[in-house]
C-alpha cells in the first residue's frame, strides 16, 4: 500500500511517501496508524495522538474506523483550518 505523509506528519517521520506491505491484522485507518506508530521514533512522535491526525483513502477523507479494503493509497495529515 502507498502511504503519503503531509505537513508536520511528514516532518516528524522524515519521508513524504513509502510503499508498505501491511500485516493482515491491519484492517482500518486506526489499525494502520497504530501499526505505523511502532515503526520507529519519528513514527511514534507523528502518531502519538492519533485523534489529531487525519487520513484519506484514495484521496477521500476517511474516519479512523474506515476499512482499508481495496484502497491503493492512504494519506495522513494534520487537521486543516480555512481562512
């Protein structure tokens, strides 16, 4: 699965994108965030408070309980504000 990181999520992890083979147990956006948080210090820092990290599946906003299903791409980013 292709994973994209934006803004401070990318800065904390240190990369913009990566391809990952996910374990079978990773089935939802929340599962993925938890899994990524175990991959090292930068990931742990980025996902230390998963409630504030937003996600999109194939460029559509997704809730933490959304199943990954057949998605080809997941993006993680901070909450956005408009102005």
